[in-house]
């Protein structure tokens, strides 16, 4: 999630503000600096963690540029150092293409790059996949574009709408993220504002527009419009905190608060101290996750299943727990979030899962194969854990063992990534009851997860089930979670506590300190939808939990 590279479409620089590539002359010779929304940078789906595309739409006039239209570059990070790979690669040479481009996810780990013709009603889209950049056929729909002037284009956060603001026209259409198809018109307005700024609200139901530093106007799909008094902007961008940021010019950034409810929104500003936003802000493609994965823990015929669903910033994406559908590949299924399944016989089984995200309600899927061996080296009877007097006491028992060399005790703070913390010798081969015990004298405070890795003399291994132990001398409870309105935190067994809540970027959004009587603490009704991290610190421990605001 740390910034590695940035661009104003005239230069590309690293975090130390050193130039990586000058795009203003030589073989580059682009004119993106005067475009209304002329740049967007996205990860390369083939290497999303270290390679990036930069797309540039040039000034409509073309100027004296050698590379008019839309071009792209590629950059790569190696050991924290970003270097130029290739470009410019020209996608369209016509100087009549709009000055703005935007990006959206296609729901399969790939991206759409969208723009619009000048002087026609054609939308232009390119699909960016692991195989490269490919053009989709132009789509002629809606009013014709203006012959001269600027425009702006945006895909909604859930990738189900696309809006275009050209001249004094604003139109919004349905958008199919899977195919890049632009569908029915959802709204059209004459804005009386030259098309410079454009952004969707987080829920995609309201569109905000601006001109050359003008006050921001809003239009709600299905009816309603208005102006945000005191605002000002050229271009706009929705932030990860659910607020819309504007570029009014000068040394400040404007902030539109509560954009999902435009009739009650407020407008403020954040001083930059020095420098200027001039006319532009970054252009971000939302809901761009890594492909979902299935996580497994196999012990003989029994398999514990879970899912991994994170964005490219390695933050968990909220899911709808009531939407899961597992197919275990043996004719049986489950709707549990993290099911355990026991197969009837040895074999390799193809497993699939589908679920919906909690933000947009899109359906996602993942698949994997599992190989099970029902001749289990260890017949498990139980595996339990308890926090007591500053330590976690783990106990387990087996009914029989075959060639069992030892057990590795593994611990995790998220139930996904485990680390070995200890070893207990096994009993070789036996058909007798065996009891084992291990004490974790340096536990992770708060919730932790434990499992046993049983290792044979030939170094083959099997895993036990996963157990959860709350190493917390005080009792901390959060309800409801997920929540559509408020969260209520109750704390007992502690004399005092401090509560911090941060968003996915680490920004503090709620704090309560010096809680003497430790009554229930209620908060969160003003938080936008998203994922947050709760941290409670008492006199002798700390507690961490993920909060989901629906």
C-alpha cells in the first residue's frame, strides 16, 4: 500500500521525487499535462505487486506532440526501486479523442481503460489482462461529443455504471464489467458546466460534476440535483475513506463529506502548506482485488476450508457471509463461510466456492484441488486450548498413531498464515491412547489461532483442525459486527482502556480514552461503508478485531 511511483502525465517520479521518466520531449513528446483527466496508473495483472501501467490521454488540441491520442508505459519495482520498462505504446493516434481516461475492474483480476471520442458518440475501451492490452470494439451510444473542449469519464466504484461529462452534457449508462458493454441510459442532464470534473458517490447513485474551478453540482439517478455551496473544483476523485476530494486550485484540496447523501453533505478543505493541486487529482480503479483463493488444512480424509480475498494493498475485502456456496467435488456442498468436510474415500477432488462481496454484491469464485488419504497417520481425539495465568495451555489426544515422529505447534494471528512455535515428540506407532500438552508462555494477546502439524519419520505431514484462543484477561465484545449503523463495545475485567479505530489506510477515525466506568461504548453511525480495525488497550493487554460497516 505504500506509494512507489507517481506521475502528473508530464513526468514520472519515485517517492524521493527523483525523475524516472520525462514524458515531455524526445521519444515521448506527449501533451498530457493539460488534459482534464489525462492519466491513470494500474497494476499489471500479470505481475500486480511490482509492475505498473501508466495510460495517458493527451490534450485534445495535440499541440506539437509527437504522440497524440492515448499512449501507455510500463514500469517495474525491484527492491523498492522503480525503473522504466517500455513505452510509449500508442493505442489511438487521433488528436480528437477526449482528454480524459479512467479505469475499472473487470471482476476477474483485470482492468478496463475507458475514453470517449471527440465529435462523436463513441466510447472506446481497452481490456488490460495478464496477456497485455487489447481493444474492445467502439460503442456508439448517446449524444454526440463536442467538436472542441474538454470532457471527463468515470466508471462507478462497483463497475456497474459509466458516466461521461462532455461540453455541457452529462450522461450515465449501465456498464457490464465482465464484457465492457455499455447498456441502457440511466440519466442525462444539461449541466451548463464545461466538462472538467466528474465523480460517483461511493454507492454509485449520485454523480458530482464541476467546471473550471466552479462550484460542484450533483445529480441523483432517478431525480434530484443541487449545488454544494462554497465548493470549488476542476477534477474530482473518490477516496478510500468514502469522501470525494476536489482540486479547487491553490494550495488546498477540497473535501466533499457524506457524498452518498448529497442533500446533507458538507464541504471543507485541507491545506497542502505549499504547492498547488492546479487542475488534477489521481484517478483510481476501485474494487480491484487479487483473485480469490481457497485455503485448506488437510488431516487424512478431513479438510478444513477457508477463503482468501484481498485487494492489491493486501487488505481483506468484506464479504457477505450468507452468500457462500461450496462444492466439495464429491457430490456434497455447504453454505458455511469456513466449512470442514470429511471425504468418504481417498482421491483428488476439485473444490469450488462462490460468494458475494459486501460492498457491491458482485459474485466471486475460486477453485482448487485437494488430495486426501484416508489412511490417517494419527487418529485425533481432541485438540483444545485455554488461556490461563498469562499462558496458553494446549492439550491434545490421539487414539492411535502410525510412524509419528513429532508434532509442530503452529500459531497465527489471522487464521491464515501460521508460524511454528514449539515441538512435542510423537509416539511412533501405537494403538494406545496418548495425551500431549504444550504451554505457550509468550502468547499473542487478543485472539490467536493454533494448529498441530503432525510429522512422520519420512517427513510427510498432516494438519490438525484450527482452534481459536483469546489470550485476554479482560472480556471485550463488539456487537453487531458487521453493522449497518452503530457498533457497541463492552469491556469487563479491566480498570481502564483506550479504544482506537482506524481505516484500511491507518487513519484514526474514532478514539475513546480514560474510560473509568467502562460502560458500553457506541460509535460508527457516521462511518462510511468499509473495513476498519479496532484496537483496545487495557492495563495488561491489547485486543484487535476487524470491523465491517455495511
